[in-house]
C-alpha cells in the first residue's frame, strides 16, 4: 500500500499525482468519492491529474479523451485503450493506493523504469 | 438519407463516419481517401514519429476491431462533385460513387516554394515524415523556412539529433499569426535557449544548389548553408476538385455554423472547411486536430437532419505542440490589438500562462508547460465579459 496524502490535503474536485513507476493519479470527486488510475493517458503522454474532473470522469488535458474513473473505460476518443485503475483506501485520515497487479496501458514512447 | 459518401479518410473523415454511425445512420457509408493508408494521426509526424519514438502502427486512428461498416476506397482522389439526386463524386481512376449525402473532408496541402531540388521537404504525410527523417539523418545543417508550429517541432527534433538549425521567418516576429507578436517572441526564446538561430523579417529569394539544395538565399543578400530545408509556410485547403461543383469556396469550403455548405446534402469538416464563427463574425478555417475530431459530430447532425438540427456552440480552436520537453497549448483566436497578460509563471522562466483579452472578454489562452491551469483557463475562452 502506498501512502498518497492526508485526506485533508486533497479537497473535492482536486487530483494528485504520485511519482510511482508509472505515476498514479488520485482523484477526489465533487461527490466525495476517491479513485486512482495510472496518471498517463493511454493515447499520448499527458498527466490525467492535470485534466478536467467532472462527475466520475476525467478528461485528458491534451486531446480530451475521457475515462470513467470507476472502471478505466474510455468514454470518448482518441484514446482506444482503458486506463488501469487502482484501489484506494482511507485509513486514519490518510489516503492510500493499492497498486494493481495488471499490466498498464501506457501510450507509445512511454515506458516504465523496469520495462 | 440512404447513403453517405465521405471524401477524405483522415481524422475529420473518420470522425464523421463515427459520428454518423453513433447518431444512428444505418445506411450505406462510403469513405474515399486519396492516400493509400487507413486513417492515421498526423500531429506525431513532426514530433514522436519524426523523433523515432512512434511507429507507423502507433499512428493508426482506428481502434482494434473497430468496424464502421463502411466501404473504403483508398488510394484514389476525388476529381469532381456533381449536383443532383443522388450526388455524384467522380474519382481519379475514372469511376464514381453516388450518395444522398456528402461529407467533404479532403484536408489541406502543404504550400511549397516550387522547384524540384532534392533535400527540400514539406511535411504533411507519413511519406513526407519518413523522407524528412532520412534527410535529417544524413545532414549537418537544417534551415526551416517559416516560424510556425510544424517548423518549430521539426527544429526541435533536429536539435535533439545534433543538427545545426536556423529558422527563417518573413514576418517581423515568429509564431505571430497564431500567438501574436509578443507571445510569439516569448516562445521563440525557448528555441534560442536550445541553440536554434532565428532570423525574422527576412524573405527568401531562392533556394540554391544544383540537383540538391545547398543553401538558402535571402532577399537582403545573406546566404545560409543548408543540407536539408524544411518549408513550413502553411497549407492551402484541398478544394481544387470542387471547381465547377457549385460548392462555394473562399479560403476553404464556406460553411454555416453547423457545417452545411452552399449545396444541400453536402457538409464540410476539417482543414478544408471554413465554418462561420459567430464570436468572430466571419468564416474561419481552423487547421487544428481538435476541430477535425469534434466538429464532424455537429456536421453529421446537420446532414442527417437536413439542416434542421440546431448546431452546438463552437468550441474555441485548440492546438498543442511539444517543444524541448515543454508542452505548448493554445486555445481561442487572437487578433492584432488584443491585450495579453501573463497570469501565472513568468516569461523569463519560459513557463507561463498568458491570457488574451478583447473588450474585457477572454478570447484566447496560451500555456507553456502549465497543463493544469491551462485546463481551467481554456474553459473561460469566449465567455461573456464579467462572467467570472
């Protein structure tokens, strides 16, 4: 489990990037839900934490691909592949991320440090 | 409407096909493309593809298993459009396709300086990009003619490859058409930081060399040595094939705010189309990726409703560019006389967000390495004055 931040440091409507490999984005929706996905858009290299959060969707800041944060599904192109999701846990007012075991869908030209 | 022909098989054409199917069009769909390729993404051609970080396969726009139930006619250009019922599109191989509705999405063609010297390139297609890359690999000195975004991105890749790079621009300031002179100069500073020589206010008299280019001669008599020249002086809409069709053309196919042309049953999208922009009070040809990706949904509704659908509000034009690891983003449209102010960061650090205002209204936003604030500011473009 990776500690992300104190819950108080991530207000609703905001997002945070964790410098894991690959980086993870944690979102706090206006409705108070917490979600984590790989921070890199599956289409081209852009940080989803920099994107526009609306409901349970994030819009990529570069080309406006939209992803459903609950499932990682692509809701709007140009992205073709879903973004990998991670589990979020809040314990003692701290946000933790449980990284997924599945392989990530990183865009062309972006590699993880271990690959 | 029982059949639709889309002329143009790049981003705008593919997006039109997707939009028609999404909106319930179940009829016959034909897609004509002058290039032999399935739809591919062009922005990486001057960035990751040129740098060797993306392959041809990475450029594919269609998803795995995506099936639009369309008949593809690739590698054959359209030569004419004849009005009537059905509409008839003649093709370069002598054949024709007939349809009740037509989407014009033929894009644009890079402007050239004429001549046929080897080593002189333009960049529009995947073949252009491959040829340019091979040229750069064998060269020491690159001269880019035209300080626009494609030229800047190629300059950036060439510097990374270790070439000596000079950009020549006829206007007094670089990137001025898109960004205005002040911010254009600020962006040019980024290139100078990375060792690019920039010469502004200098027109090109001629390219020199016998068979193969060896230099660029400027009007003021200066001569720049060059092994490779990239001509990045813009593009003209690919609309010659519409001569005599009755489709009204200015700088591009003239369209209303929903993409309808002067001919019933014919809409136009992408680089070849100049939609009426109410915020500007004029037709504006937008050569950006986002317009080609998004506007076809509006045009498809216009086509399927016979023009009865009320068009969506136009999203402001948006472009991005990657230069030396910095992300350049611009949304809106600037005119001479707009007020520009830096709202975040500062010019000296080359990382900043600038806002363009006209009569108190935000008309454009430029972000250099400011993706998060850009995302927020972009949504304020063209809001009424005093809305926030």
